[in-house]
C-alpha cells in the first residue's frame, strides 16, 4: 500500500498507481512532532502529571498496585545491573542508573523515553546484564577448588568451595554451653518421663452409671427385652433429638452395637473410647482408657462381646466389652488406618489390619501373632471390606487402586485401576450384599456390583453433591437398603435414594467436618453422626 503524505494535499490517497511514487524529499517533520506530542499527552494522562502540584521533592509520586515478586525482581535488577522496568503494565518504561547504565541514563536526560520493547534497551541493558552474568560465572568457576580424583578420598565434586573462602570455627562461651546442656537435659528428661508413663500405663475402664440402677441387674451388653429385630421400612430423619457431649476433641469414629444398637461406641482424637446408652437415658455409661494416641478405627465382633481399637500410638487393643479389660495388645511399627474382624462366625478370631506401610496384615487374636501379609499396594491402605459371604475382601489405597483378594490367600485375584479413579477413603456394603459403594476423593461415591462374587463397576449409578475431598467421610446404608447417607467436609449429612441416586435431604449436622454416619440397625429413622467439633448427634 502506498500513501502520499505531501503538504499540498489535505486528502490521503491510498493505492496510487505504480507510476505515481511518494516523493522522498517531502518534509514529514510536522507528523513526527505531532506523534511526539500525542505520546507526551498520553504519558501525562497515564501518570496524571498535568494540573497537579508536586507531592514529592523530585516530582510526582502515585501509588500503583503490583505483585511483591515483580517488585523484588526489578529491585534486584536495579541494584545489580543498574536498570529496572516500571511495573505498570500500560507503558513498561525503563528506569536506568547513571553509574551502571550511563548510555541509557544520558538518553533519558535528553528526553528520550525508553520502554521494555525498545531496541536500545535490549542493546545496552540486557546485553550488559548477560555479559555481567557470564563474567561472574567465569570468575566463580576459575576460583573454585579442584575436585581432585574421584577414586581418592579427597574428591569434592560439586561441593568444592572457593579458593579464597575462609571458614571460621565459632566456639560457644561457657554460658551458652551451659544453657545448651540444660536444654538437652530437659529434653532427655521429658523423653524418659513419657517412656515411663507408657510403660507404667495400665488400660482401664471407668464406669459412670451403676449397672444395677441403669440395667436392672442384667448383663451390661444384653439388649433390653423389648428391643427385637423385625423387618421394617426406613425413613430419612428430620431433626436432632439428642446431642452427646463428653469428648474434648474431635470424634473420629462411631459404631452401633451389632444387631440391636442399644449401645454406641465412639473413638476420639482425645485418646478416649466412650460407650453411650442409646435406648435408655442417652448418656455416657463407660469410658475406656487404653491408648496414648488419637483413635483411628473401631470394630465390633458379631456378638459385641469383643471390640478392636486402633490408634496413632501404633497399637491394636482387643477389649472385653463387658468387663472393660484388654485381653490382647498388639504393638506395631507403623500407623494403623483400618481394622476389620472377619464376620464369618468360624473365623472371628482373625482380623485384617491396613496400615501406613502399604501392607495388609492378618492377625490371630488368640495368640496376638501375625499370620499372613497381603503385600501388593503401593501406598497406605485406607479401607478393607468383606463381600461374597466373607470369602473375599476388597482393599483400597492412596495409590488409587482397588484390589480383590480371597481371605487367607495373599494373591490379588482382580486388579482395578483407571486414570479417572481417585483414592477411595470410606466404603459400605448394601444390606442385600449385592452392591459395594466407595467414597472417592473427588466428591463422588462410586458403585460396584458384587453379585455372584463378581466385582464390576456400575457406571449408571453414582452419588454426588457433597464435598468430601481431603477427608475420609463415612458412608452408610439404611437397614432396608433404601437410602444411602454420607458425611461432608462442611459438616453436612446427605441422604440419597438408592434406586434413583436422587438427593432427598441435606442436614447441617456439625460445625466442623462430619466424619462419620451410622444408621441404626433396628430403629427405622434413627441416624447418629459424629464430627470434628467433638460431639455426637442422634437424629430421628
């Protein structure tokens, strides 16, 4: 495109014929001057210099918001290389130091405005910066001590220092040495005291209510005569009918007494296990003291006479529910994450333990010895769930995989892994035994069909709407399998219809994370929830 900027013509003519050329002798100085005036006007508008008085000794200062990292970068460049770029993204002007960037500084004094895209800036400042860096690297390399022969003990490698480096060995005075020795002695005393307390600590049970007054002289774990299991239709609870206070820290797990649910067991981060009366006066009736660390998991035997507790003190305790005594103590080398007794009546003496060492270990309660190890996972074990009449179990881990095992055979019979899968942190089995659900870390509950011993994903059914990422929020089924419930990281409880996966109700249950949900095995609409706000709530 050819454009004529001659003085005689007021009109700009585009696409002149080839025979008509632009006169190179035409004076265009007025256009250059006009362009400079427009640039100066824009600059004055940008910095708002026009019509303002000086608010600083050397001119006008205005506040501009920019990132701290940008300021540190430009401040470092100005101190080291002698130039900096204005953090205001509208103009990107360059500021130069007259000592280190003399040429740029002189140009600016003459009125030449340099920005970050100017060729002069690249030619002078950036080239000088790279040159200075190169000289500095060469100096460091030339002054470095030789690495010597790698086959000898004098080899320094990349840790070799500089030739002119001098290391001063600072010696502490008597007062500093005395204080250091005193602190070290106090630290050792605390460690010794804690070890003595652990060695001398004897697990015990505290009774809060008289057994004769509370249970009429009957056995403690015996259910009330009027409480009998019958088939019933379950309903979603509407309101909180009881709040259980007693724990001083967050409650991690809660479990109903098997089959009857007249008692409830809770484990907390305050190292205590409490037994609550659900049917009678609804209060704490017993406290079990046995752990020196926060509780992680609890598990009842089929008849409820025994329960297991796992805690962060790296111990598994086998409790007698009736008398509150520890019948077996199993010391571990790693943190236990889940513990499950085999529901098969003939194998109630065996339980599986999933821990932080990536292994599933099988123990015998009678001897307290480890009998088998299932070692295939790549990260910590999160859950263990029995299915197919307790012949098989599925394990989930932080490695985002599901493994299917046969009980007693430490060989994976099915390996489930998918790029879209996330770690499963909590599980439950439908009362019919035909479905398994898992709480994933992506705020989604997945479903697998376990009919005839198979384990296949049901992609048509999933439950969502809650926020559980980062937390092992529990899931549970109603006794008739009609509803599915789950906790939430915002303290809510979600209820879904099992057939349609439709969310029926959401309850704000706790002020902190709702980590556990349990549906009562007999009462049709009673649900208990526990959270990190330190309370348990009974809903109906």
